[in-house]
């Protein structure tokens, strides 16, 4: 590997598929997961086991990687690359960017750029994949960073959950009127705007919440010539497949990814989390 190559680092919340991680030489720093009294890396526990424990009432939480975890990766890249672009989950909901920046400050001799994706899941992952492909093509760092900034404006993330119980337990969403939602069994429909996951609306049924996700995605992509669409879910594969088929009919293009949500996202949304992340240009 040439010293002039740019390398891309991200965190495990970015949901980049394993085959692309290998193909594009992307470095992944795992976010930390605590299930009951057991702390582990994201990915160390099978999704089905995590969901079973959560449904049994075991509390699961996440935390950003320690700066030392990023430092290990940057140290390894130090001798083999001229620049590092480190792209991470939105700073509005995680301290991961801050941890990465602290680690980068330990390497004053390296050119390390920290990018706040302002996104969640493939809202980060699309940027990571684009950056890694451009780096493979030998593009300059400034060109890659400019492309990512432009791309951020064209990524749309919409999601829903089957119960607000796990959102309440995570305590991450201050706007959630949890008691009302629980009593009325309302399904929140959420979207990412300016890096923050917020409430778009409340509907009464799961079917209606999925309809709303599809409608919002179709509207977001209506003027796009280039489209990438992903369906991400936590233990809701059959529904995700149905949403994928409906999306493909509605937008006239194949869904790029159908993926399990990483554990760090499933912890907050719980089993039944389903999201659509799209990019349109």
C-alpha cells in the first residue's frame, strides 16, 4: 500500500456491510455495548440473543468508543497512509466524534480529519462508502471532503418502532411523550434533520407507520436521478422485505441494501425498529 493513499475510519453504527468494509479497506472502531452487567463491543452478541434479553427486561445501553480505541487504529495507519478521514455518527446523539478528535490530537504528525456525518446508520455509511471509493480512485482529500459535505444534504433517514418502550428506557429522546404513546399505543414516525432524530408524526398502527416511511422516502427522492435506498431493521425481517418490495415498485429502482441494524442502534429502538435511509442526487 502506498504512503499517499487516504484511509477511511468509521464506527460500527455506520452499518456498512462487511463485504464493502473488506473491499474498500475501511477501518471500523466498535461502539461499546452494555447488556445487563456485561460490557462488550458492538457485534460481540448475536442480534437474536440481544433482542431476547431486551424482551426479557434486561437493560441494554451504549457508549462511544474510548479515545484509546481510535488511537489504536490511527497508530496502525500511521506508517501506511498520508491522510485519514474519520467519519462518524452524528454528534447530536453520540460522543463518538469527540472521542475520535481526542485520539487524533495524540498524533500531531498525522493528517487526520474528523467528519461529523450528521447522520445515523447508513446516513453515516453512505458517506463512508463514498469516501472510501473516492480514496481508492486516488482523489485528493479536499475533493473527498467537499463531496461528503454536499452528500450530507441529500441523505434522508426515516424510521419507526413497534413500541416506544426502548426509546423511553434509552432516555436519548427528550421530545418523546412516552406515557401518552404507551397508553394510546401510538407509533412514532421519526426522521433525522440537522443531525438530530426528531418526531415527524404519530400514527395508531404499525401498518400506517410503515406506509408513512415509504411515502416520506418517495417524496424525498421524487426529483432525484441517482438513487440509493437501504432498509434497516431490528428483528423485523419479513416486514423489511415487504417494505423493500413496495419501495422498489414506488421508486422504480432496486433497494441497494437490506440490513440488520447494528446492535448499538437496535438497543435504542428495540426489536421491531425499521428504518429507510436514502440518498438522492
